[in-house]
C-alpha cells in the first residue's frame, strides 16, 4: 500500500506480509516513510493488530503498542 501526502510530497510504502501456516505471521507489516525527495526517514516493523515499531534512520525507536486497556500508547527509546 502506498500513502501520499499530496501537499508535502511525503509518502509511506507499507507491505502487509502474508499469513503462514497455522496463523504464524498474522498481521505482520513492514514499511518505509519517505520525505519529499524520496529519502527514507523511518522504517516500520511489527504487527498492525498488536505493536508497531517506527525506527528513525538515526537509531531513535518509537514503539507503538496496544495496552491491556486496548489504548494505543507510544514509547521513545534512544540508543
């Protein structure tokens, strides 16, 4: 899937991976977030239904996850 911001030229390309046998890999995605020049700024990895990590090119990780209360939360991890 490709999502484009027509005002700024930024875009995201997201790949939904196929589910394997016995449900292994259910909901897995990976993708890239790019600026208007086509440079990759962030990479996305995880599961759309459970957690999603947004890794900035300079090693800053944003971890998105669903809490037990089914609320989307965000943590920032810097290395």
